[in-house]
């Protein structure tokens, strides 16, 4: 019987190309993102990795639950009622499925993420 060891999620994005946030979602700026998804489960509904973006603001419409840990930078998350939360390096938070609003990266932001999507 094989024993699986821990999978350590690395903050490394070297080799990952910057791609634009979908222009249909962008409100302000021309934000670019890089993603290094480092784990996908067998059911293809749980994902972990590291993500970063440049400055900008865009719309969010979550069908998934996402746990985030900010590694670098700052972002402002605003719900559809206009309530805002600022998240900074060192902050951990969850964006629940059903959330709609905006994400605004101030300067540069980088986070670890863990996403679960109902099948």
C-alpha cells in the first residue's frame, strides 16, 4: 500500500505567464494575473495554488467557496451592497459561494488559494 506524503503549496509563480483578467469583467485598469494551480483532487472540484495580480478592479460572481491567505499586497473586496473589506498581507479569509461584488488590487497582490466547488 502506497503512502502519500503532504503536498506543500509553493508561492512560486516563475514560468507562469501573465494573462489579462477577462476584459468583460474589468471595471478599472488593465489587470494581469498569474496562476499556479498545484493541486486538483480526483473529483475535479477542489483546487489549491498561488495567484497574483497587478493593479485593477473587476467583477466577481462566485459559484465556489474560496479560502485565501494574502502573501503580499493589498486588495479591497466590495459586495453588491457596497460594503468593502480591505485585505492585506498576512490576512486569511473566505469568499463564500454566491458572493457577487468586486475585487480591487492595490498595486500588486499575491495569495494562496483553496477552492471548493459543489459537484
